[in-house]
C-alpha cells in the first residue's frame, strides 16, 4: 500500500484527490490530512480514510476537531507547526494543496523527507522556486506539477530533451470577465469575480483567474519548474479551456495537451505517474466541440501579466514580493476595501517599494529570508491601504 498525505484536504483540489483515492481505497494507506478550519469535513474524511492524523490550521476549530475524532483512533492536532510536522511523517506521495504561501513550509518539510510531492500549491514555486527545487534535488525528492497547464507541459515533455524546447505556451480561459468592457471591470463585485466560466475551484484562485494574476503566477511557475528562459514562455487566451498547454520544439512541432477542464486528470496523472491509469474524467467529443479559439491577452485589461514579466526579469526575492502582495491585495478585495482593478496597482507599488529596499538583489536560499520578505511585503501593503484610507 502507498502511504499518502494530503495538505489542504478540505479544499477543491484536496477533495478531488480524495475522490480519486476513494475509488481504490485498498491501494492507499492515508497518513495525514490537513485543513484550514473546516473541521467537520476533515474529521469525516480522516475517519472514512482511516488517517493516522488530522490537523487544522486554526486554533478556533481544534476543540471541534478533537470532539469529532474522539474514540476514532485518528489523532487530532492544530496549527502551522503541526501541519509541517504532519508533512514530515513518512509518506510515499504527498499532495500539496494548501492555498497561498502558507503551503510553503509544509511543502518544504515534505520534500526534506525525500518524498514525491504533487504540487498544486503554485504559490510556493512563485515565492521560493529556487529554494524548493534545490531542496527537492538535495533530498532526492520528486516534484510533480498538478496545475493543469504545468501537468500538460510535463506530459508533453515525456521522452523529450528540455534542450530541444523552443517555447512553452500556457493557455488562459480569460476568467469571469474576459468579455466585459474594460470600463465595467472597475466596478466588478466579489460575487461576479468568484464565478469561473469553465472550472470549479477555490474562491481565491477563481478571483485570480478573473484578474489574470493566476496566469501571472503560472508564468513564473513555468520558469521556476522547467528552468526555461522567460522569453520562451507565453500565455494565450483560449476560452474553451480544452488545450491546457503547448510545447514548441526546435523543429517547429507544437505538442498540445487536450482534455476536459477537470482537475482530476492532472491530480490522477501525478498520483499514478509514471504510469497512466483509467481516470473518471469526461472523454472529449471533438466533432461536437467543433472549434477551438485563441486570442492574444490584452495587457491593458490584465496588468498582472506585465508585472509577472518584470518579476521574472528581476529575479531575487521579487517572486516572494509579488506573491505576498498579490495575496494581501486579494484579501483587501475580498474584504471589500478595494476595487477589482485596484489589486494590480497595489502589487505594483509593493514591487517598486520592496525592490528599492534591496529585495531585487537578495537571492539567499533560506526559508527564513523568504518568509521575512513575505511578512515585510504584507506590512507594506497594509501601510499602503491605510494611506489611501
Ligand atoms: P481551496 O481554497 O479550495 O482549498 C485550500 C485548502 O487549504 C483548504 O483545505 C483550506 O482549508 C486550506 N488552507 C487555507 N488556508 C490555509 C492556511 N493558512 N494554512 C493551512 N491550510 C490552509 O483552494 P484550491 O482551489 O483547492 O487550491 C489549492 C491550491 O491549488 C492553490 O495553490 C491553487 O492555486 C492550486 N490550484 C487549484 C486548482 C483548482 O482547480 N482548484 C487548479 C490549479 C491549481
Ligand atoms: Mg492552472
């Protein structure tokens, strides 16, 4: 039996992972499940899957988790340190599906034990790409991409030499507002930004899709994971979300990965890698689909893409700043403090401020340095928001 753990088990990716595991329960020995504060869901899954331990992030729901698990044989724990400890428990495969930079410390802990890490938590690559990749290398651990575009690229590269790659093209649905007039975006509400045309995902990534910050993070994720020059990475709007990415080779061939917009494909590929097994995803009827369309992304509408290019060119800790500022700006939008189109301005200010403070040059590979820059950036955003009133 394969020992597996799921970080962020109560979220959209976590639940899709559990859906796949439940289909073949005899194959897996579940070690740890972690969640934020949804104790009811976490306790239910931990009992059903006979996990060794279930951990919530917030102390507010620890009592509830303990009550729900009393007498079940599943250990209960709480807090970020306990989540990282859970990730350190020996396992053969660990899903990293916490949302945000909070996924970095447990992801690092998992890699340090030399496991295979299925990485949905793109923020950890954006915030600490070189550190994460070096940690995996040193520990002999494997990182498998779960983001649909990166899984698609990874699959298109099987049997290929990365040196023969001319370009990588990742697709973007365009999110909730792809057909809205630019003027209307300024008044877009939280509800409007929280519904995605093609994918069912957690709220934060859904809003990031509408603002294209998700694609911006993914450009950086592509650079960090595949180690490819930023000039060779492109994003293209593809409203049907059926092609997830394309890899262009020196001979002019462009290999596309086509599939339904269902994350269980990318999760299942990482779960069974390097094998391919049957997965419960829809099979595409190409004749019925008829046409696939593409358009160039409009940077006036989506400044996040330009900012990602600047971040990739600058290097150093600017990925950390970009991710932390984006998370803080998203918090402010969700809290109703700023408008939808204000988020990119806040991130741009943080990049300029932190770069002036040396963030651009300090590329030290340490988790503490990165977490410190993350904290300073969030403080900068708070100051900026207070200043604008
Ligand atoms: P989600 O919000 O549905 O779930 C996030 C999970 O993390 C939940 O279990 C939540 O309780 C937990 N969590 C939140 N904050 C936490 C904290 N501070 N500490 C510990 N746990 C915390 O998010 P999701 O849509 O499942 O996305 C998870 C990750 O996967 C993100 O990095 C996202 O960008 C990435 N991703 C998601 C999709 C998708 O289809 N949902 C696709 C590609 C990549
Ligand atoms: Mg994606």
